[in-house]
C-alpha cells in the first residue's frame, strides 16, 4: 500500500496465461496470503506501455463485479479461468515486459 508503505505477499498457482501484443492476462488460485484470501481465484492483466503511455495493471479485486443472487442480494461472483479486467491502473514505479509469441498452426502431413 503506497499510502502506508506496508507490503503484502501472496502465493498463487497460475491456471491460465495469455498474451496479445503488449498485453498479458493471468488467472491463478491463491494458495497463501497475508490478507486471508487463500483459495480465491484472481485475475491480473498487464499492459506494457511505450513512451508517454506507461505500463498499466488490472486486477479483479479492484473492479465492481457484483451479481444478484436468488434472494436479490448482491454477491461477488467467482473469477473464471482466463478472465481478467482491462489494465486500468497506472504503474508508478518499476514496470513490465510482455513477450508475446504467435501461435503456429499445426502442420498436417501431406499438406
């Protein structure tokens, strides 16, 4: 937390990583955490900015993502595999490098 200088840590098991140009998304299930969100799936996105457009980060817990249950009460739905919000938050220090690799079509014998 920038305001207090407190650093929190978590360990998570990645279940999806995808890239497209300067953007990467990852989802993972938290295994241990300083803030008590173990067993929660999270989604992260990264944008590698250029020039005046700096790097950006998106994170599933930073957006309003509420559904209404049968009792008409709002609840936080589960983040699905390979789902992350757009990178909305500017990175103030440090940065990211996204290395996108194009998928190759499978080679069919005789074609």
